[in-house]
C-alpha cells in the first residue's frame, strides 16, 4: 500500500512519514528572472541534499 502525505511540512515526520524529495518544472518568460532563479537553485540543491540526508537519519523506522 502507498500513501502520499504530500509535500512540505516537517510535522509529518512526527507522524511517521519519511521525507521524500519532490520536483517541479516551471517556465519563466523573463530571461533575467530565469537566470536569477537558476543561480539560486544551483546553491539550493546542495543544501537540500545535505538536509535530506540529515532527515533520513532521524526517521521513525530502524536502519539496516
């Protein structure tokens, strides 16, 4: 059985849900805005990867 608890909400961890990465795709018509968002996301990807790995260490389930 699969239940999707949805995106966002750290409170879901206390209810036993394991965090999952989500993705989205957007088209930005303004080239300058597109470039600014792309630069932001470059740095954000690394921070999210670190945070996701940290959250995986504190799930409600046993590891290994």
